[in-house]
């Protein structure tokens, strides 16, 4: 029964760490540009694919 308590405490700690990392990423502005990645595939990058 003691193992269950340890696993609950460890899982709560891991969840809090992931939540803190997510909030740090949001605070640094990592998720601000939602449109550019979706439109990047529409642009034809001829220079990168050009073989001379």
C-alpha cells in the first residue's frame, strides 16, 4: 500500500514539473506565431531545391 502513495507523490511531482515547463515556454513566447508554420508549406522555396 505504501508503494501507491509513493507513486502518487512522484506522479504529482512530474505533473507539476511539466506544468512549470509549459508555463515557461508560454512566458518566453514560444507559442505566439500560430500562422507562419501552417503557411510555410505553401511557399515554393526554389533556391533550396535548385541544383546547378
